[in-house]
C-alpha cells in the first residue's frame, strides 16, 4: 500500500523495483487520436487498404488508402466506446510492464516464493475483474509491489547466512581458552550477533508476507461473496399473508 511501513528494518537496501503508477494520466484529444491510429485494429485495416490500393491504383492508390484509414481512425477517437477501449488497452499495458518488472525481481527468490506470488497475482486480477473499484480502494497492485520487495529482502537474508557459513557457528558464545588471543572469540561473537539479528529480521519479514497473503485472500473473499439487496423474509411473509387472505375469503364464501 501507499506509504506502507516495511517491518523488516530501516537498514535494508531497496532493490531496483520500479513502481509504475496504478492510475493512468488523463488522455488529451491528441493522445486519443494517436492511440487510435497506432492501435492494432487501425494498423491491420491500413495494411489491408494499402494492398487494395496497390492492386487498383499502384503506389499512389496505396498512399491514398492509408491516409484515408488514418483519418478515419483519428476521427473515430472522438467516440466514447473507442476512448474506453483505448483506456483499457493502456491500462493493460501498464499492468503488463509492472508485472514483468516484478517477475525480474522475483527471479532472485525461490521457486516456492514465485508460485506464491503467481497465486496472489491471480487473486488480485480476479478481484479486479469482479470489482475494480474494490481493488483500487485497497491498492492491491501496490500491495503486490510490497510483497515482491519483502520476498527479495527475505531471500537476501537467506543468501547472507548461507554464503557466510553462519549455520556452522555454535549456538552460544564459546568459552575463552587460556593462553589464546581473544580476537578470534570477539569475531565469533560479532558473527553470532549478526546471525541472530538476521534470523529475527527474517521472522519479521515472513510475518509481514503472511499478513499480505491473508489480506489479499480476505479482499477476494469479500469481493466474491454475493450481496443481497432484497429482504428474503419479507418476500416469503408477503406470499404467506396472501395465502391466508385467500383461505379466509374461501372460508367466508363457503359459510
């Protein structure tokens, strides 16, 4: 989320994760015209028109046909449906670039963490499909960026412990030996403190990652649940009342 606090510590170096804006800037009239002309539909129609122009009037006919298609495409950008289509395509492109940037960062982590990210990303996309307003309210795309940062931090802690051989250190500070320099013992104590600090940091990151997982699942659960705007009891009670009225009327007629 925007302004989310990373509980893993303030001394962590930030990875080169580019956070793209979740909201697109407003298009101007020229921007919509440029997007309509550069769209795959307009390009395909332009190529088809160019082929027809070459067949009927040579290169001049092809040039005229292409210009005509470009003018029609630019004029079509004035319609609301065309602008909505262009906005949706631009949003999909931003989302795709953002996901590619995350995947490049996630390659530094483990396959298990990659599968975890794919699962959360699928949930976020499903939430956006069902209720995009709900996804924007909770800033789920920014939450995925936060997940990727934490996953990279966690993997760097693991790599630091493995590369330094911290697993081979004793569980406690060894007793000083007589006649030996205390420099070796002092270095071991420093390594033990650093290892303990790294382990605590990993525990904090893991807790934050699990919190993100639970939050995304909660939003998905709330979004997928149907909302009933009708009063079921009232609908049934009204029909039961009508049955009672019909029975009373029949009873009075037969009396």
